[in-house]
C-alpha cells in the first residue's frame, strides 16, 4: 500500500489504526499453494491466532484455505465466519479434556499432543479420527519463546516416546488419521525443516490409516531490509519431491497440510499511530506515539524489529529517533532508528503489523483497542470499530461499599 493511501485511512478512521491489505494475503496464499502445486492434495490451514478478525477469516476462507485453531473460542469464531467443521483443525496445548471433547463433538479434526489425553480420548472415542502432534526435537525458531520443538519444549509428544504412543493406539484401537509437527516460528534454514520432516516421515510409517501429514508452520517473513526469509519456492520443490516419494512408499495417497499464520498475514498489516510528542534529551530524540505495548507488544515481548516509516513526511531527511509509547512502563518500539524527520502530529506506520499484533492487544492503562480496516480493491472497510468507554466498563461491577 502507498503512504498516501494509508495516510488517507488514518484521516478517515482516526488513529491508532490497523490496516490490512487483502491483496497481500491473497498473494501469499497463492505463493504457498503454487510452491506445492506438484502435490495433489494440499491443505493450507490458516493459524488464526495470528489475526482473528472474522472478516479476515472470511477472506481467507474464500481463498480456499482451512483453519488452524488453538481454543474452542477460535473454533466458534471460525464457524461463525463460515468455515465448515471439516475444514478446521484443533491444535491446542494444555487445554482441558472437556474442551477437546466439545470440539470433537462439533465434527472438528482434533490434534492431541499429550499421552495421557490420547489414552483417555482413545478409550472413550475409539472411532473418532485423531491426529497426533509429534515433537521431533529439532531446534528451529527465531527466539526461545517461539521455538517449540526443542527437547524440553512443552509442545507435542516426544518422538522418543513413540513406542509408548503406539502401545496406546494398539490397546485402544483408536483411529489415527494424521500426524503433525510444528517446530516453531521463524525457520531460517530449510535444511533444518527438511530434517524435522524426515523424522515425521519416519514416525508416519508406524501408522497404517493416515490421511494427512501436517508440517505445521514457522515460515519466516522479512521484517526489515536485508532480512532473510524462508525460501518457500525452494522448500516447495524439495519437500514436494520428498512427499511424493513417501506417498509411494506408504502405499496410499495423502494430504500434505500446513498451518501458516505469519506467512499469510504479517506483511499485509500496517499499524498507524500519531506522534504526540517529540522529546529531545541530552542523548536521544524520542518520538512518543499515541499507542504502546497495549496495541503492539511484539517489540517488547519478542524484541521484534518492525520497520517504521513516517508517512506524513516520507521524503524528509532521515534522523535518529527512539520510538516509544505512552504506557507508564518502558515501552520502546525502536531504538535510535533512522526515520524521515518527525514532527508532532505526524503519522508513523509500522510494517508487518498483520500477525500477532492486534490479536495480542489489550486494554492496559484502560485504553481502547484500535479500530481495524480492511483495504480491498482500492477501498477501506471498517472490520472492527474502535472501542468506547462502554467496552472498558463491560463486565465490571460497581458494588455497594
Ligand atoms: C502459532 C502456530 C502456528 C503458526 O505459526 P506462524 O509462525 O505464525 O506461521 C502453526 N501451528 C501451530 C500449532 C501454532 O501454534
């Protein structure tokens, strides 16, 4: 999207504001689908925790994707947005047995990542197809919070526990129709991913009734100039070839599934915030915006470096700024970053604001969550209203004291 278009949206709908470019989501979806075009049955399940607005879900449903969910509320949102139960997979971690049961009763594919739950579920519902989340213990991922495949990770059933797992399946006669892995976000090295995939293929051989293999996600997208990104096309060539060979070996046709979040929506998102104050100290020039980690927590939570542009003065001479929020705690978006000269009242644009940005927003400091706008075919549609004071009061009770 052009700075001018974004600026016009900030003027029309106010700020702070999240804007999502529908064409970018579409582009990314097609890019992934094309990279695996040699695979006969490909399933792309959008990991909706990245961005869960129901209009975004509808857009992604229209593209032909399925949905990857981690809570029963996400399942309900997905159904509300028009996904059919058979196009939803439920991949929770550490949720109650009752929640898994309730989701399975909706006709949704469940994915179990714990031996005790597997045993309990298999004994009670031997006929319900179940996918198993394997932990291949391959270290991937950009940082510790999002690297979920390593040896002491809480996710998945360790591949070393395969004998125990197989005993449970044998004893309960339960129906295993898929196996899954998700090694974490931000895969830097395709070879690491392929290595983990080999472990999944090896595990798959032990199950005779599989319909699909799910390779999770973790595709890295560029956040700043010169950033490495997962080479999807190369991964597509290499993994497709290996998958087709495995299908032959396995003796039946299988679906290859992925569950990308960030890859589909990260670059489609822009976060727009106004500069309230420019503060020059003895060492630093701060640009303080009308937002904070209540609206965009990734820089503070993960150390993410979102590119920031001054769309009010895109041609201005670049200077060094430390961009901070208005929260009464240190909330630094960027340290000594070169940005086109900033004046109070300018609108700053944060790139890569599609994934894990609005979906992690809170009301900390009793601030309203921003509005969200979908940019489609040259027009901006409000897909979430800005909150009001009623939203802050909602569910609170003033008792007689
Ligand atoms: C979060 C998550 C994803 C999506 O990860 P991205 O890095 O956003 O692509 C996929 N699968 C599972 C099980 C997840 O928890």
